[in-house]
C-alpha cells in the first residue's frame, strides 16, 4: 500500500460531528496521513444551534502557506470543505499552486448549502468565489442544492434524468473535471449518487432511510476521499462512501440528545473492510 499525505481544509466545529472532526478520523482510518488547516473554529456547527462562536482563521492561511512553502511541504491531495470566508478561496488556490505534489489531486466539497438554502453566513459573493474554485478541481462533490447555486439553476425536489444531465453539463462548463453529485433520487424510497467522470455518467442507487442525519455530507466526502486515495476508482469510492454513510445513519438511533450528527465512529471498521477488500 502506498502511503499518501493529504491536506484537508475545513472548519473545526468543536461539537457537531462534521467537517474536521469527521474528516480527520475517517481519512486517517483509511490509512492516509491527514494534515489539517482549520478555516474557522466554531463552538458547534450552525445547523440547529444558536449563539455559536465563530473564530475566522482567514488571516492565518497565507502565513501557514508561506511556512509550508519554505519547508517545501507537498501533499498528494488537497480536499476542501466548509470555508470561513469568500477571501479564503483565493488562499486555497495559492495552497493548490504551491503545496501540491506533481500528481496533486484537488477535491472540492462546496459545503455551503442544503435543502434548497445557503447555510447561515453564506451569500452570493461566496457562491461567486466558490464557482472559481470549481474550475480548478479534479473532483467536485456537491449536493443537489449546491449544484443549483453553483450553476444558477432552479432547485427542485422532483426531477428527471434530463434535469440532472443539465446540472452536470453546467457544472462541467464551470471547469469541474469529475463530478460526484450526491442525494439524487429518481424514485421514492431510493436515493443515490451520480458519478460523472470525464463526461461518462454512472449512478449508484441505494435505499433512502427515513431518518436523515446532520453531517452526512462530510462523512460522505471524507470516505470518498479516503477510498480514492487508497487507489479505488471514482465509482468504487462513491459506492463505498454511500454504503458507509448509510451504515452511519443506521447506527444513529433517534435519540433526543444526539440530533446534531451521525455516530460514524463505531462503524469505521465497515469502511476499513470495504477499502481493504
Ligand atoms: O456539514 C457542513 C457544515 C460544516 N461546518 C459547519 C456547518 C455545516 C453545516 O451546517 O454549520 C460549521
């Protein structure tokens, strides 16, 4: 097994089972050295809590990048998630340009929206910057809402293959090379993920569980990245990530005290087995 080093750039939500507190354990469990650059530190995530703290780390980014440049630090992959400001996107591009190995893989989860709405704190200016980051990435992992914001397409909850094809075409026009579009449901009780690799469409359909969980987008993207960096194809990685995310949702009983995230930790052996088989 070749040992890879990856950098992930996203926030620390101190409590919330999302972003870095999900990406670091999941990608590490996949057998990959996982370096982190926190975009912001929040006391909790922003979905369902009120009064959370938010420490913006935008101004640390260029300093960290300069230090890494001096130390000639290079990553095999860089995976970005929830960013703390529109300004960070230019800094992320600098990090792409200066801290990548020759075969750098750039993975962007444009974590900014769900359920037809932008998350609190995001606006049109952020979306505009995010569009420019999509142009640089090798793998773009949007959900349906993010795909709509990125392409200026009306958000729909019921749609046909033609609508999904239009989204894929528009995302490709932005410059995204490969697209992993999550939460695509063509029939009730089923959902799935579309993998659009160099213009080739494939679809992995699976059951739609009645209880969704917060943070599953980050679990999905992190396990996709882990599988991809362990040499699985994009389709295999998308399938492994979907199966693992489903297991995490199943493991999260409907407990009043645990409404804010998915219990992904006890199911890590499932992911590791899938990657090793
Ligand atoms: O899971 C995406 C995410 C990451 N980080 C923070 C969030 C959210 C979604 O709401 O609030 C801080």
